[in-house]
């Protein structure tokens, strides 16, 4: 063989070998990135279960934990671990937040996906993403410094840190991610549906609320579920805006305490391995299961919508 041909073949072999190793490295990196998420979730669940299993085995009773509103873990005479007020407080704040976030997110998604065009659409998408990037502690400051005096002056109540305050802040926090998911659901509706409705004489709004929204209902449900998951898992803003008072709310002006806020406020002050410490991790197990179930359901719905749109 000619020397030039041998050198060319050798260079080509080296290139193919390096490409093979690079491809193997990238595939390994992608596989590790995908499997690490599952490993981290399992590791977190194992950790919190290990820390809370002592309380569940020795002290936990369903009637007290979910049926009693008394959370008095530091009482020397009769410590009680009733999480009912905490669960209801979390649910009331999240529910009020959804009353604000759902119409706001749906309206924003309809406008961005169905009416806005060109640069206007891109600018609105950037603004939505910026809202999602605001730290929760900043939202908490807004609730503490702005919403608190506003509620006191407007509704003539003694305290402005309550369900109304925390629910409003949490609704604004959940709205960006709900808007993004809702817009994706509306975009997944085939254009042929819109064109067929318009050909039959339907107006733009009739196309939206009679054709597009019913066709995207599963994706819109996923957006709501993700918002609910965000509400149950939020800590700092709820801690700062809810009043942090153990109470069964009778109205939107009552202060409450959330599950996440209880864990964040008390965990640093408890002795490691104590009954109080294990009870807080039991709250964490319950919270983990609830949020995981909500987010898993939402993810399955979103995956179904994407497959349907392909």
C-alpha cells in the first residue's frame, strides 16, 4: 500500500475511535442524569422514613395525628401531636391560592396562546418566566410588608397575616408554572379543530370555550394539579404570610400554620432523635407522599397530552 493511503486510513480510524468514545461518554452522562433523579427521590424517602419510623412505631395513632387539632410537642406534662389543624391550614391556603391562580393562569394562557403574536407573545413568555424566578422569600416580604397593612386597612381586621394573605401570595407564585402548562395544553389542540369551527361560523371566543378548552381539559387539569403541588410544598412565603398560628380557620381572615412551615420553624430547635424530632419527620413523610402523588398524577396527564398531540 502507498504510505499516503495508510496514513489516511489511520487518521480516519482514529477519528472513528474518538467519536465512538465521545458518543459512549455522552450516553453514559445522559443515563446517569436520568437515573440520578430516581435515586435521589428514593434516597430522600428512605432518609425521612428512617428518621420518622420510631415515632410511627411507638407513638403514632391515626386518631390523634389526623383527628386532633392540638399540636403541643413541647408540653412537659402531656405532649400531643395532632396534625389536623396543620393539614387544614395547608389545605385552606392552597385552596384559596387556586381560586386566584386558576382564572389568572387560564386567562393568561389563552391570551398568550390564542391572541398574542410575534414579539408580544415572546415578551409575555419572558415575563411569566421572570415571575417564576422570583425567590419565595421575596414573595414572603411582599405578604409581610405590603399585603399585611393593606388587608388590615381594607377589611378592618386586627391581623393581616392570614389565609387571605398567604393564599394570595401563593396563588401569584403558582400562576407562572400553571400558565406555562396550560399554554402547552392549548397549543396541543390541533389547528384543524379551530379551522373547522371557524368554517362553521363560530366566533373566536366560541372556538376557544367550546372547542379549544374542552379539547385541552386534561392538560388544564395537569396545570391545576401542579399548582396544588406547589402550594402544598411551599414553605418560606407561607411561613411569613400566614400568621403561623395553630388554628382551625373559620374564615379567610384567620391565621393558620402550614405543614411545611411547622417543619421549618421547629426542626432546628429539637434534639436529634427525640420524639418531637421524629414527629416532624412523620409530617415530612405525609407531605412527601401527598406532593409526590399530586405531581406524579400531573406528570402522567401531561405525558398523555403530549402523546395525543404527536
